[in-house]
């Protein structure tokens, strides 16, 4: 009798293993979605009337290879980002990424909303974090930790935020772009809104954002209808700095002359070395997230304040790497820190 019961138990366990649903694998995504040209959609219904076939046709005409569409606002999911929308654009060979604006009040819930879009088939996900996260390092860590738990360590994430790091010294770039964070950096270089010329905007953005060691795939503007020449200049500068992808804000606000600059082919450039962004020089007395980032890799307490103790750690690194011992975070020292950071990502 006991042998009969044991046989039944084994048979039941076998059936359970055979028919039980497999554990869901971590989302895969597609990091190449950050390459080429992308266009952002804020409200689907206000972009070609929400007609996916019309959007796909217009994207093809303009050389758009990825659509970034809003999927969430804080703790609220936007149902416009659906598996059906993703599948329809995939059928036309267009990649689809999701993005959510996050506000720091309930970071773990925000992360769960973000992950919902990933489960709808998004090729990548972009974290849109801005003023609400300034000074909120703890909340940024909570958000990133929970999002990575849900989407896995390798799923392609991007961060889009302020372009001028030095204007936002309390924003936690070092968390969102640090180990376990976003693999891609999408600074919002809206030169017309900022009021700076295209070249100055791009140069300043790259100088500071390069410090974090993540590939830069900038977000430019077609809203405010900049001249086609400015759009082309932006594209050429981004290419010259070595970025192989960029995107535009936004579909529903795009002006006609700006879109001509998006669609026009760029001249082929070969044999030219890319421009190298020259990072800032920081010394005792400097403050901000860039200092905090350096302190992390100098193995001193990350306070965001460049103190005499930080200067001693800088000199120690410079001596170890055979650099000029200046005690300042100068371009060669930043290169050494970036190399250390990149090797740990």
C-alpha cells in the first residue's frame, strides 16, 4: 500500500513539473533601439490622430528607426502604451521604447509602473527624471534597485534629464547612471529653449555628461520649430562626438522646417577622428554630483564637496597612474576615473 501511494505521489509531482507554467524569464529588450534616429510621442491621440499605420509611414519617410512613447506618469500607468501598439510598429521594422516621468514620492511603486511597460514588449525603457528628484539620492536608489529587480540586470535602460550637469548639482546623475542604473544617457539638449547656440549647447552637455562613462544618445528638439539648418548642425555635431544615436522631442509638437532637418540625409564623413569632449577642471571648494561621482571611485566618502581630503585622494590616484600631481580633477584625472568606473559597470 505504501509503495502504491509513493507511486501516485511521484506521478503527481511529474505531472506538476510537466504542466506547470515555466518561471518568466527576465525581459530581453534591444539596446540597438538607442541607435539611429528616434522620435518621442507624448500623447498618442495627438500624433497623427493615433493612427499607427500613419505614424509608421511618416517615421519611414523621416528616417526614424525608434519610437519612444510615454507609458507612465509617476504611479499612474498610461494604457496608450500597449502590446498591440508595439506589435504594429514592429511589423513595420520600427523599434519601440517606453518612457515614464517619475516624481520621487513613491519610488518603488514608480518602478513597478515602469516595469509594466517593459512587459508590454518595449525594446528599451527610458527613465524621465527631472526637478522632482533633485537632492533625492535615497529615492533614486530605491527606484533603480526595484526597477532592476523587475527587469533584470541587462535590460537596456536610458536616463533622460537636464543637459547641463553643473546647473543641477543636486541631481543624482551618479545614481541613475551608476552601477546597476541606466546603460545609456539621453540628455535633453533643447538649445532653443535653453537660449544657447547649438554648438555651445552640445559642447557643454558632452563635456559634463561624458564624466559618467555611459554612451550619450542625446535628445534634441523639433518643438519650437528650429530651422532645418540648426537641426542638421545638431545631428552633425552629435555624430562628430561619436554618438551613433539621437532622438527628437516630440512628434505632436514638431514644426515643418525642423522635420525637414530630421529627414535630410547627412553628408558621409569618413577618415575623421571624433571630437573628444573636454571635461571641466574641478578643485577644492567645488560642489555637486560630479564631485560625488569622483569621490565614489576615489574611495572617499561621497559628500559632493571637494575637500582637502578629496584632494589628497586625487593626488594619490595621480601618483598611481603616473599623471601630473595637481590635486585637481583635470582632464587626465577624469579619464583615469572614467576608466575605473566603466570597468565596474
